[in-house]
C-alpha cells in the first residue's frame, strides 16, 4: 500500500462514518456519537498534515540504511509506526462501517477506541516534526545529534511534558506483532499493579498478593492503566525498576520457567574467588600478562558465573569445579543421580553476558533460551553474573566480564571445553559488554574471541538524540525515563541505596491495617457526635489538625505513584557544580581506568575515566564531505526550528510549527540531562571508540529490532566497523520489541523463536565485511545460527518469515524449528 492509498483510506472511512453519525442515525446515544464525529474530524486533520511529511521521509530515509539490502534506521521506524497507527484506524473504521447499524453496536466503546488512536496519531505527528528537526540539524545526515544540548535537550524537555498514556492503554504495543501484544499487556498490568503496592507492603508475598488482587481494575480500564503507567515511568527511581525486573528471579517464577524449559544435564552456579593469575599473550605465548581480579568501587569479591551444558562433558563433574559451586536452593542442578554418560570436551564455548540495563537481572532470568542454545549448538555456555549498578557502576561490570573471560581461557578443562573456539554473546547491556570485553582483551594482548554476537546492543550511552530514540515516547519496555535512569546508574550518578522501611510480615500488615481502620472509624464517629453537640468544633477542626503531632497522619499510606512525586529519588540527582563529576572516587586499581589514562602519569586521585585528549582517528560522523545530491533531498524534508516571537514569555522556544501543539501530560515532571565524562569513555560507549581500538575486534554479528529505540546504536556501530574494513553483519527483525529474548519465560513460543529462526543468517561467513543480501527484514535469524559459523557448526538453511509465524504460531514454529 503506497503512501497516498494509506492516507486516502482513513480519510474516506472517517468521512463516511462522520456523515452517518452526524445525521442523527444514533440519536439515543447522542453524546457518544458527537464524540465519534469530533474525533473522526480530528483524524482527518492529522492525516492531511502527515501525508506530505511521510512522503518526504519515504524519499530520503534510504540514505541512512546500512546497505540497500538492510533497510533499517530510525527514520524508517518512525514512518512504519505511523503507518501501523493508520492501519489500525482503517481497520477500526471498517468495523464501525460494517456494524454501526447493529443493535449490539457500542458507540461509546468505539468512540473511546478511535480517541485513543487519534491521540496516538497526534503524538506521532509531533515526533515526526522533531525528526525533521534532526534532518536539519545533524551534519552530513548522520543518525545521532552529537550534542547533549540543543536538540537533545529539547527532546528531553518535550518528552517530560508530552502525554504518553495513550500508548500504554488501548494502543499498547500496536506497532508490534499481534503475537507479542498479550505478553506486553500482561507486563503493563503487572507493572502498574506492582507499582501501586510497592513500598506499601515490604514482604515479597505481600506485594505479589496485593498486586494480583489490584490488577483487575487495570485489565478492564485501559485509560486508568495508561495514566498509571505514565506516572510510574516518569516518577520512579532505579530501585523500583530493579525490584520489578527481578521478579523473574523469585523462586516461584524461576522454578516454573525451569520446569517448562529444556532440561539440561549441567546447570551450576559458580563463584570464582578473586585471585590474580597469568595468561599468555596472543602474540608471544612465552610471555604472559597478569590478570588482576576486579576491584573497582566495592573491592575484590568473587565473580559469579553459571555453567549450562545440555550434555555432561569431561571436567564438568570434577572436584575442582564442584568446589566452586554455590548453593542456590531448590532443585538439584547437576543430574548425576543415575549413571550419566560423559561426553568428550566440546571444541567450542559460548560465553554469555545477560541484559537488564546494567541494573537488573542475572543469568537465571535468561536460563530458558540459554538451555535451548546449549541443546541446539551442542556446546557448553558460561553466563556471567556481573555486579549491577548503582551499587557497582562502571567499570565494575566490565572488569568482572573480562576476568571471567580470561578465567575461562585458563580453566577450559573445567568447563567441558578443549579451548579451541570461543564466542561472546549478549543482549542489550550484555551486547555492550561483549564488545567492550573484546576491546579490553585486545588492550591486554590476550587471545581474542573468535566472534561476537550482540543482540540489540547499547553502543552509545550518552544522551545524544536520534530518530529511533524518539520511539522511547511510546515503547512499553524502554521509556526514556527508565532508559536514562539505568544508564545514569551505570555511570554512577544514581544513589546506591533507597530509603529503607522496616520490613514486616503479611500477618502483621493485616493486623496493623485492621487496627488503623478501626481507629479511624472510632475517631470519625467521635468527631461526628461532637460536631452535633458543639457547632464550633467543626470550625476548630482544621487548626486542631494543624497542631496534631506528625504521627497522627501515619494512617494515610501513599501508593507508589503518589509517594514518588515527593520522593527524593523522583528525578536523578543533579550535582550543584559540574566540576564534581570528574571527582567521583573510583578504585585506583581499576585496570580499565589505567588503560584509558595510560598516556598520563599516575596521580594520587582516581584515574580518569575519559582520556583528556581526543583521539585523532575517532570518526563518529561517517561522512566527511556532504553529498550535494543527498543534501538537496534532505533539505526538502528537513525543517529549521521555529523561531520564538520577540517578547515571548516562554522560557524555551517553540519546537513545533504554529497551529500545532501535541497533547500534554496532566502531571508533568522535569527531566534533566545527566552529563558525565563516564558515558563518553570508549569502554562505556564503544561507538565513540577510536578506529585503532575497533580494528582489533573479531567478526561482529549484530541483531537489531526495527522498532527498538536502540536501533540507531546498532546501525551506526555496524557502519563504523564496515568503514574500517572490520568484518560485520547486521540483521534486523521486524515487529518485536527491545528485550524480546528476556520475554522467553512468558511463553514457549517466544523462547523457541530465537533458537529456530537464525538459520538463513547463519550462512553469512564471519570473514565477510558486508552481510549477505536479505530480501526482507521480516525473515529474522537468531543467535544460534549466528554462532554456528563462528563455532564451526554446519547448519541447513531453513527460512520462514517472522510475519507468517505471527499469524500462524503453531504451524510456523514447527517449520522454524525444522521439526516434525
């Protein structure tokens, strides 16, 4: 469907339905009918304004693709989301046309549906205007606006004030495949119910039980869910998100996931003591380098890992390895009850770094798909449980991942691995750590991994604006406020602890609440009786309340959304002086800091996180000379910022053309950009690394999501590697959200999808600088296929479009898995 047909469709349907309902055909429901007519007229206005904008983007967004065979970038994603919204409006308009004469037709319900998508269309129109600003302000048409002030600051300011609840209510996940929407709805309902009871009940079972009983109202009232979701995402600190994301770590949920996932012979949690050891250099095996244990921020401590293997292999049941195992409780993780056949050591090992925004989750949350990977690949997997921020910010996680990698190289005989081939894999934050761990291995001169598989990696942790990051306004899993808090915690700008409240049992809570309710009832009855006897008592009550001791108001318990507005953690703390950022104390023993500051003499204070000099070979902006033809095309679509009127009382200039204003949030919160040199460290943001550091990387396979706010991170990083002739492949999957691998616990289908659809991409040779042609990003291929060529595995080609899977999950999953 071309652009003209896309916009003609809703306009025609809207005009027809508006004429029908304005004619009084449903006079008994006049108010709802008028709402429906008004919203349809507003949809017409938005559609007419958007048509030339979408046409303009369609003519230029190919300039930002990785190559002609991989059509993906943030501008394409924004256009696709607008098209999805219009398709939903067309579908709803057809339904109204076909059923409006039925006695069962609910005008009010359908008016609410159309109003929700109209609001979404209005906000998308605002995002497209901001995207046009990026086309105007970015030099040479790059995806990122390399400045934390100006446009980036304007976007953060607009985000904090724009209405977002429409994307979390009736329109939740409209841009994703229909198969994933029930999962997203479950997460959203669980989030708002958990947020309402967070800090109200301190026991885990109390929060879970209360959340279960309060979730019903959010399931039946999408507007209430959307408003509460918006308040929670804008006002809560990183500690809430740690608690919510770690729900899957609880014993009940992890046990259920373990029972439904692939059964493996070995699943052991390891605790490796922090002992220094020597490792031979890659260039000269006679020389060696000492690998010091991690020490940044929290001092030396054991490094936690998890060994997963579908088959029991040589060394995995050795006394040395068993002495490193830590007890987790629950089921036995090593199946040795019967005589288990012991296979020879595998020639390959996969080292995995989990995602979670650097602040949450462990390898336990990612067990389901790791077990499937181990079965399909036939190799052991070592997953690293690195320390999490804000308690252990950068570079602690990197130090632990590098130490675990080196420990695996030295102790391969304990892992059921011959030591031949090793591949690093990670998703989101883990993708970042996969790249930076390899960069650190190159800096130390030790053996490099044979390949890297990074799924939707975060390669740029600064607050630079990009078109795909505009999607944080509507993304249910990665809103901008949540993303900024996670990255701020990793940079060390978030408080490490939250206000502690005394924990009590559920029974004690019930007794306390009952006593408080009875006390309130007695007090209210007494006040009412006295008010009848003394008319002056009522007028004196306000002053009495004002003179009451602070403890008299303890009966009022705030919900998390109410408490967070007044919480000291409502927004990231902003230092009083910018000079305080570099003075944040880090361990002098941090090898990462020593590497980055190696050109400077050691000082008594902490080593700098960012080199004071700018490397000459950093080439963040890829195009040095502007293409005149491309510039002329972009100038026809890009718009300059609207100039503020002289004498205007507004503190900030208008960001949108005159005559248009997006919907604003009822409860606005102020978000501030946290500027810190830490996030510009090449080991923190590998996209900012100089060419000399990137040239030492092994073949990199990047898997990105077309609708992911971090899409531009993947596209730009792949372009950087290609420009310096580094082997890189990029595969983009349609219609799935950021973090879809972590959703594998919610359904068996999403767990099998990553292990089944990576077949076609597996045929891409890791030695190629350019990826093989992909006719459609819908035919996504996952980490198993990517790892196979790196680990020397043979695989048959079996491609099945993801879109077909989303329509027929049962049949297509069998085709994707290649099973009968």
